[in-house]
C-alpha cells in the first residue's frame, strides 16, 4: 500500500521470506495429515511476530493493526492454516492480555507467549452460542476468594494444543454480564475435548475447551467483574481486520498460481492466457483483490491513527472482512477453474486455498453477521433498535 512506512515494508519483506522458507515447504504434508507447525511459532517468536501489537514496555514489538495485517497477508499467501493459529495466538490471546491484563498478569504470561514457548488461544464460541456470543452459558460463580467455572467452549483455534486461553464467562444474570479469565492447561477440572477434522484450515488445530468446576482466583480475572463486553467487541473488530489479511493472502497466492499456469499451459498450440475467458477471470480476480486490499488496509490504518471508534470502527472492520472473505473464496474457485483438472487435485495448491478461504466466511463472524453490522450502521439507531427488538 502507498502509505506503508519503511518499517512496515521491511516487515513485509521479512515475513514473506520467513513464510517461503519455513511455512511453504511443510504445508501440503501438514494439510494432508492435519498436523501442526509448532516449530514455526518458535521462529515467529525470534522475529518478534508473536507480540506484534503489544507495547515494547511489555516485551512486544509495539506495532499496530497495519503491521499485524501485513503479517497475516504474507503468511496467508502460502499457509493460511498456520496463519489462522498465529492470529488466535497473537490477536485473540496476546493482544488481549497486552491491552487489558494487569501488570502482574502481563509479567506472568506474556514472556512465554511472546517467545513462542507457550501457545495461546481464546474461548468465546459455544455449542449453542456462535453468532449470538452473549448467549454463552459458561458461567463463573463466585466461591470464597475466587470463582468456579463450568461450561464448554467450541470451535477454539489452538484448543487441542494451546497452553494459555483468554476465556469469557457469564458472571451475572444480564446478557452483558461477561468477565474474562486466564486459563492454563493443567488446571484441575479443565480439559480440551475432541479435535475436529475439518474441510479446510486442516493444519490449524480446532477443538473444545471443557470446564468442570474449575477453580480460579480473582488474580485470574482480567479487569473488573462484568466489564469484558467493551474489550470483547473492540478485539473482535481487530480480529476481523487482521483475518481479512489472511483472505488477501489466500487470494494473492491463488492469483499468482493461476497466472503462472495460464502462461505455461497450452491448448490448441496457444497459451490458455491468450483466451478471453481466462483473461476475464484473471482480470476480475486482480481487481477484486486490489479493492479488498485497499478496504482492509484503510480500516487497519484508521485503527492505528485512532480515527475510527465504536460503531464506525465495527462497520469498517465488517466491510473489510465481508468483502475480503467473499473475494478470496471466489478467486480460489476461479483459480481451480483455470487450472482445470489439475486445479482439482492436490498437485497444485489452489484446491487447498479454496478450502481454507471458505472458513473466513464463517469464523470471526459469518458473512451474514457482517452484513447485519453494516446495515444497522447505515440505517441508524431507530431502525437498528427495531431490528433487534426480538433478539
């Protein structure tokens, strides 16, 4: 983007080299085996990527949403699965701790998370509370000097192998009475459920977090009781901006693969790129990618400058995620079509890219929820209140 600083351009080059050297050679096997590139996280730690948005005073890189989105795009172009796990670690867990935790909590948890010694995740979605996050049933009930947590979280990225989780639970009777707790693997009563076998993002482990009378002290609670809603919604906006970066990476990788193939593959003694139908697909893909890229990095830049807040920030994040996610899925499908039979096989990466892209139309808020957020902002408070009256 035209406004990238020299530091951001250097980050872009560094992450691109890392992705090509450390992620690209392993992703096909990991996708097939549903494995996990744990070693990559240690190297991300060495590069300063795991605490990318955390202040330097707390051991992070002190960078912003633009830098985080750059990292997502560059890694997502070759390995969206590991990038999704990176997002869950760096944005959903580490960024939240860096933004909201107490000094004592930061000193306890951030060093190992930022170095890559520990893997982080976040627990919000539940079996009966996906789009309706505030319908969660996991509860933390006061007991003595602390709390007892019961419930189940599902669709948790890094759930099967994470070490530290930033978990939301109800601590009152109202829908907005939500608090956050830091949960560590090994706590009595806390376990991780089954690992899900998925269509895409197969090298990013997804599973359940199960709480059966898990006792935690108040020192495990982040912030004041019942104060987590604002923190949750703000971080959701950042998640949606940065996950749009993964969509950009997937699309760019698919476009590059399809363009190379169109130059090399011949039919009727002519490169297929000479045919108008192929040119049309490539041109549409390129234009849609660039439009989504501008939308995404604009949202990220406004975040960094503090020029968008509240509903406006949520709308920008929703617009970026909606368009980038739709774009990446369609671009990957078109790449498969350009490659024909080869595109449908695992000999080329575009079929994996298509499977991975579809997840981003569902995770971090479905396309339908993104449209609802945008429409409510466009229509105003009065209409929005009418729309939500029955919810």
